[in-house]
C-alpha cells in the first residue's frame, strides 16, 4: 500500500494535515470511531464522578443518631490522644506560666483573699523599698577621670 | 451563670492554653481585654521573679483592688479567672 500524506506548505515548513491511514480507516466503517467516542465519554463521566461530591448520594447513608454519638466519642478520644502527645508544643504560653496546674480550681479561686492587714503590710513595705531606692545617690568626691603617669613623665 | 459556687463572684473567664476565651460570664462576659492583660501578667510575673528564691510554684495569682479582685488559677491546662467583689468590711 502506498502511504501518502497531505501536507501544507506553510512558512517554509511542511506541516502534515492528515495521513493516509486516517482517511482509509475512516471511510469503510464507522465502528472503531464509535467505540472511541464511547470510551472517551465513559472516561469523562468517570472523571466527573470522582471530582464531584454527590450530596444526594451521601444522604442515602443515613447515619443514625447513635452513629453520630459514637463518632463524636471516637473523635474526642483521638483529639485527646493527640493533645497529650503534643502537650509541650501545644501549650508554649503555659510553659512560661508562674502558676502550677491545680486539680480543683474552684477550691483555689474560692479561698479567702489576702487579708487587709497583709495587703497593707505589702503596700507599706513596697513604698518603703521604693523610697529607699529613690534615696540612693552617688556622693561625688573625686574626679571620675584621673590622669595616670603624668607625674612620672614630667 | 456556669459557676456560681465562689463567694462574691461577679464575673468569670476561662481561657485555653493559647489564651482564647472558652467561656465567660457576669462582669467579664467576652472581656478579651482583661483576658489578655491577665494572661500576660502571669507570664510577666514568671519572668520577673527569681526562681531560686522560690522552691515551689504558685497556685493562685490575685490582683486586688479596693473593692474588687481578680483571682487567676491554672487547672487542666486552662486559665480560670474570677472577678470577686470585696466586702466593705474587708
């Protein structure tokens, strides 16, 4: 069989337009082309199906109330596991915290507050300390800059 | 209110370990400003104190004003803040 091809002479380049095989195959029967088309269609359909979330189809799963509760429980367990595993990295702020973790916060929070006497004592001592700090003075007696060795040279 | 069992309580805040408000009520309802201030205060107190002078951690931080006080404590990795009214006699 003699193969021939139709070419177009364009811009000093020979560009093939179509080949003889294509023309020969196309004319006698359309069957192979049809299957090609169908397989392409099914491929498109499959790709679309994988890319699309079909909400109506999801509904058919129909989760029961206890299924939801079970899932909530298992998710919570998982979250707790992750939290305890990453405790150090998750709580960087609490690492530099002056407070210790106490088991019963209400007990600590509800305990008696500082008595008035104690807070007065603290205020007066802090005031006294502040006054003392403010009273610190440098008593200037000698020159800060003293020439060395000048006496020897002269 | 979620937690009415503390005497003189007029507001509360609960923060998670990252400083976000988990729940709040009373005077401190959604009071993120106070939350931030107190959160940074416990960090500041930590950095200012000489740790060699104290061989144990603290359980509670109190910020006492004339008529009210904020008490802060840490429990279960959450920061609990309660605003308490001081009685006039105190």
